[in-house]
């Protein structure tokens, strides 16, 4: 299970073993992870990183006498603002 799921830590593996009916302490699982883990976990490649990053937006510089207008979007974690010239 350790080799098949290299990104799982001891608490996750311990929980999965409990679900399977194998009663073992988390410390024992932690020691087993240290002993049987092969190399470093696979990291994200540059291609995956660039694919997962959002698109580039041009930088908007603050105009003289400008005000900041929020653009509301429902269901998003990112906020977006634009600068407008003050009247």
C-alpha cells in the first residue's frame, strides 16, 4: 500500500488499514512508511504545473486620480479588480 500510494502519509495509511479491519498503531505505520518508502514522492512536472496555472492577465497600473472597482463573481475563490478613472 505504501508503494502504490507514495503521496499518502502515515495517518492516511493508518485510517485505510483500520477500514480494512487491520488494527495497528499509527506509530507502527509511521515506522513502516520510513522503512519501505522508495525514494521521494513523484513531484509535479513543469508541464503539469503550467497546465494547472491560470491564464496570464495583463498588469493594470493605477491611473492618476483612479478608483478601484471590484468585479463580483459568484462561486470563485479569486477576486478581480480593475482601475477606473475618477470622474
